[in-house]
């Protein structure tokens, strides 16, 4: 989706009031508005587009040409036509995916520290060893990797998936035994939706994994009628008590279309910020969990990225081609 950019600090201040966050004072909004104007000018000069993940800071949404979840951003980065470069406001594996689909364009990540606990949970070497071990037991075995992994892990996979299409990809792939990496919670969720045998990896997203059923029940008891939407990266005891288990973009559609007006959004808090700004007539309660990696991307970092053309993402050809094959398989199977 595209977002309207406020022309000045006062408008930005008014808009960010919806977040009820003391950090967004009038002075801070004035500063952000000046940086936003600089970024908009630089985008034109550099012929750049900015893609932003749903978990980014609210002020980043103001400079984004497109905001979405991993699947939407993967699709959008494959459709970029009139730009010379992409600035990716998200984490490292997502910028790698943009590079996979845009080998001839410069792809920039404003901060190279923006990693991911899930992507760190699996290396290509460890995956190759485990796959060889399991193939001896299950000759039909296929590897499905959640997109939250590095490009070299994707290159060893038969198909990728996102939380939005994981079940569709697993059901469509020609195998009864699936090694699913790296998210154990998502693997457990997929197992509840398929008759195939899922063999999970021991990784998790530290943001979602720390959320407990007690926290959710406390909010539910305090806000009668609240609809609980949980992301499948959450633990299974949290998913068991949710009203719906949805990817981040499915949460946006659900909240837009539902007659309910109170939602507890059980995922990283950036999504609640986006919902509060886009649907001001509804009430969104946050899980109060922030991803430290996502929040490493700042407006100043995005501006400096455009000024200094840093930090460029590069991939060896064989990794890029292998990852592209697994991602395209996902787009085919998960459509
Ligand atoms: S929210 Fe979790 S899965 Fe997403 S980037 Fe942060 S650590 Fe990784």
C-alpha cells in the first residue's frame, strides 16, 4: 500500500497522535518532517523506491512507496520497474530477497545490524547436514524454508514460504515429509493444518516466542469483547486461545472488514502502529513487543543510506539463482 506523506511537522504531529505515544512530541515531529522532506527529495534525485515492512517505525511509513509483510514485499520487489535502486527498510534477509529479484539494481539496507533471531537459527551447512541425514530415512523429503532465513539457506530449499502461504506451499509440494526451517512455532502451526509430516527446526522469533497465554488472557479479561489476532510465529498455547491466527497483512484486512472495533494485535508492535494510523475509528491494543532489529532502521539512517549509497547488499550468483528458484516456487505453489 502507498501512504500519503504529511507536508509539515504539524500534520505529522496530528497523525501520530493516534499512536498515543509520548515519544512523538511536536518538536520530534518537526524534526521528522524535515528529514522526511529530505528523503523525498533524495528519492527523486536517486530514482529510488523505499519498501518498508509492517514492523517499521511509524515515521518510516511516511517515506515508504510500499508497506507490507514479507510476501507482499517479495512480490513488490519483483515488480519494481522504474527505479535505479531500492532502499529496504526492514531486516537483512528481506533486503537479500529484494536483491534476488533485482540483480541489476542497487539494493541498500540502511543498517547492517538489522538481522533476525530466526535467520540466525539456521546456517546452510547445518541445513545440508540435517537434510542428508533425513533423506536416508525419508527419500521423498523436501525442504520448505520460511522466508525469514538467509539467501544461502533459501538456495538449499525446495521452496520458500511466508506465514501467509506456509500451509498452501506445504500442501502443494510433492512430498509427504517436509523439513520445515527455521521457525518451530510456525512449523507446529502448519502441522495442525496438514496431514503431511512436518519435521521442524529449533528456531524461533524472540519477539513472538516471549508472548505468553497469561498476558493475552489478562488483556482479554480487562477489555470485554476484544478480538484476539495472533501471528503464527507465536507459541502454540498462545495460538490456541486466539480468535484468529493470521499473517500481518491478513490482520490488516481482517481488522478493516470485521464489524468488531476492538482488537488485541499479538505480534510486533509496529503493525499496531500502522493499524492505529490507518483505521483511526477502531481500537487496537498492542502486545507491547518490539523487534530490536526492525527498530534499528531510522529516518536518519534511511536518509544517510540515500546520500552515501550504503549499505549495499551483494550475493554470489549461485546463491542468488538458488534462492530465486525457491522463492519463485513459493510464488507458484502459494498463489
Ligand atoms: S520480528 Fe522476529 S522474525 Fe521478524 S525480524 Fe524481528 S526477530 Fe526476526
